[in-house]
C-alpha cells in the first residue's frame, strides 16, 4: 500500500488543530508541509514557527518540502522545528550532494524534488544520497492544479534508475493526485502520494484518505 501524505497547505488554518487531529486519527502516514518563500515559487506559505507548533499536536512523520532559494541556510532550523524528511529542490542549484549529506548528518531523511521540466537522469549520480525523490506532477507554487500526464513516464524512469542503481529511494508524487488517478500513479512505480485538495475538500476526508491508502491493493 502507498504512503499517504496529506498536504497541510490545503488545510483550514482557522481549524488547524482539528485538521491535525483528523490526520492523526486517519490512515494517513505522513504530514506533508510545503514551505514557500515567494522567490523560488510565486507564493508564500508558512515556516518554522508554524511547523514547530503543529509538531506539538501531530503524531505522524513530518515530510517538509522546501520550495525556497538557498535551502542550505535553513536545514538545522527545520530539523529543530520537527522535520523528519527534509526535501530541497534540484533546481536551487549548487552543492546538492553536500546539502543532502548535511540533512542526513542532522538526523533527518534527505529528499530531493525535481520540477516537471527537470529530467530524472539529472539525479543519477546522487541517487544513493536521496531517501525520497519528489517528482513534481504540477508546476510548484499553488495547490489545486491538474496532474501533468508527462509525470507517468518520469515515475517509470525514476523507478528504473533506482532499481538499476540498487538504491532504496522512495518516489513521492505531489500535485493533482486524486482518487481517479492514484491507482495509475502507483502502478507506474510511486511509493508516496501527496494529496491536498483531494483530502481537505472532501465531504469525508478520513474516508478519502482510506480510499487513497487502499490504492493498488
């Protein structure tokens, strides 16, 4: 069964405590936390203080996705805020190997995200340092976008690379995941599904999470 990581960007922040408890009591595995700086992506979300407060209530893994410039400046801060997985973007540029190994040295799992235009082959030389490969299935910055079909080929390419290199990297898909396409995403080789609007706009979010969890059974 896939790992299900509801994206808290789509939660109702006026009821954040209730939303966290809903995830705690659901079949979800992780909390997915999108951090945006308004520079790397054209949106601003939340940062370390909010995540630290959320950690006090949450009982599941914190999967923190940094859509920020110069993420290496904040690695220790997000560790201290409660990140279990910390994902940076390939497109942020320099010294990715150093950044990934530093994340691990700080006691977290290291994630690397690639945008839709970035070929999977760009990560082949560092795949063994990547615990989580986040394949963006939308252009990052805003929730509620439609899944890009080109992602299916990228998932298959990523799985082939991981198996070929003998790595244990998990493949995570973020953007436009729905009950209608989840089975195809898992069939292509994904391990982790991030779902925001699909979960939080549902009449029964816990039931939606349960259905996503059962995908591919």
